[in-house]
C-alpha cells in the first residue's frame, strides 16, 4: 500500500510507520522534522495546519491520521488536495462523558468529559468533521496506549521504581481499574479493517482484560524481574503528584473489535516488551515528571 501517516516520529505514529515500512509498504510521514525519522519513510516536512500545496494531487491508498487533535487538523488535511481510498482516524475514549453508564459503547452519547476537558471536546469535533466530509472513514477510540516507543512517563515511571528497588505508592487501595491498548494491536486492527470492511465506522479499541492499578504495577515490576513493596496513599492527597494516572476509572466495551480481531497482545507480554526496550532507551521519555521527588519529600 501507499500510506500517509501523520506524525511518524513519536510513540504510536513512530511505531506505526516502522511497522508498515517493515511490511514493504510505501510510507510517507507528515511532521515538522524535529526528531529522527524512521528509516525508509518519505518525509513531508511541515506543520499539518500549513500544508500549502505539498499534498495537492497526491494519492494514497490509506491515510492513518494519528496526530489529529482538533477539527482544524482534520479539515486542513482533507482540504489539502490529497486523494485517498481509506482514512482511519485515531480519536479517544475522552469523547464519552464520565456520567455515561459503563462500559462505554460506541452507540452512546458523546460530549464533554470533565476529567479530559477540552482535549475530549476537540477530539469529538475532529470526529464529527471527518464523518461529515468522509462518511466511509473509520474512527478508533482507544483507552491508554502502551508499548514500545512510549514517550509518556507512565510505565517508564514504574519501571524506574522497579529498577531502583523502590517501594511503590498506590493511590487509595490500588483498586482503580485501567484499560490499555498495545501499539502493535493498533496496527493489526487497521489492517483488519481494510481486509474485512465492516459496516460499522466507529470502534472502541483496547484489551478486553481490565486490570487494577495494583495488578498493573505488579506486572510492570515483574517485567523488570522484581516484586513491589506496595504502600497505599491516603485518598485526600492529590493523586497526580505521585502517580502517573488521573483519578478516573473507565471501561470501554471492545466487543466490536474482538469480533473482527479475536486476539490481542496480553498486557503481561506487552509490558515485558516495553520494559526490554525502555531499559535500552531510557531517554525515550522526553519529560520525566518529578513523582519520585514528591514521594521522597512528602510521602516517605
């Protein structure tokens, strides 16, 4: 295939570009050239909101829009003069109001989520514009992505604690639930959509297995060959000062995904692979939030 990927240098978009290059596809990436490019891609070096004529007359079998956060991002690309056969947009589970019944399903009402705020509102506007402009496009709503090339201080924070043999401080009783989606499964599911052409256009995506914070931390430590000493933190202490997720529990119904793609990378396997990569690439996280400083100065 001839594929256009927005981004291509960071986490999900980088992994995706590399995945399709390795499969022998002709991959073009659209980014500002500020970071190292995946070997084998063709670079369109510009801001996606200032495309000019760079895409006019170009044709792609598939556009994988991974870095669209606003309606403007999608609109600028659609109106650039580019043509394409298929379009897959990475949206977010943040489009579901937290007041919706859980697990969230694709048919539910979408709107403002007070936890995610303007991020979720902008993702929803991007979805709505794409649906009006390209009714046949596919829209994916993931929970938390994880895997190789992760650039946020989430798993890496727990890995660092494990490698330093530190105790781990859990919010409340550690029973808050989390749901994840591996970057490899994202690539696989994009291929499944193109192969099976389902009539549904919006898909929640993610692992069917839900884990508690406690279980997730234990799996992260196990990936590093360690077993954590767990300490529960009083509920009145701001969670984001010492922990890498908001105090927000939600679950997506991913039945549609599993009907098309019955298997997924297990969280245990995915975390082992991410740890092995992170151990050799500790500078992959651009900004490591000072959770440990807060723990050492305020909680220990």
